[in-house]
C-alpha cells in the first residue's frame, strides 16, 4: 500500500472508530487487508448494532476514499469494466477467554511482521517464539530492523 493511502486508511479507521465509540484494542494495516480487534460497550444487542453500523460506514468510506469512486459511479478498471473494491465481506468473530486472546494476538503479530516484509514462515516462527518466551507484553510495538527480515530462525 502506498504511503498516502496508508495514511488515509489509518485516519479513516481512527476517525470512524471514535465517532462510533468503538475501542481499537489492536490494529494492523497489512496493505491489502486490515486486522482490527475492537471492544464494544453495552448490551450484546446494542453492541451488535454498533458494530454493524461501524463496519458498514468504515468499509464504504474506505472504498470511496481509496478507490476514488463516487455514489452512483462504480469502480472501473482500465478497460472500463465494472470491478469490485472488496473481494469478500468482512470476517468477524467474538474472542473468548485468555487462549482466544493469545491466539488472536499472535495472529495479528504474524500479519504485522509479514507486512514489514518478513516471509510467512519466518513471521510465524518469530511470532510463536516471541509469545512462547514471553519477551513481549504488547505486540503492537514490534518493528523489524532491515537486516532481520531474511534471517533464519
């Protein structure tokens, strides 16, 4: 993802989350998709409505801002054919228990490492190693040095 688009995406995620009072527990912008761990308040029914409104606005605004389309004028490729901005609907699930949080944390860290250029196998191994050794308490603060990207485990 280009720097200007990354800044737009980050800004939209933060602004819309604040507007809907959705707390971002973890946020990873991988480039071609996002990982968002959110906390919703209120009763389960109110939280569900809050989530639906938030995700609907967030995905629509991202498509309009990044794709450059306007309402009533769909996205088109270089040949003038209609194309979709999103490949699929947003995937969501409720995380239960400490094990669920740890698994989700490790998965988000793996994706963050991959977005920084680390090969998938190395990212999986490094995320597992960091979590198993308990060297980190907050995976959102992990950044790679350029020489660490190709290093073997």
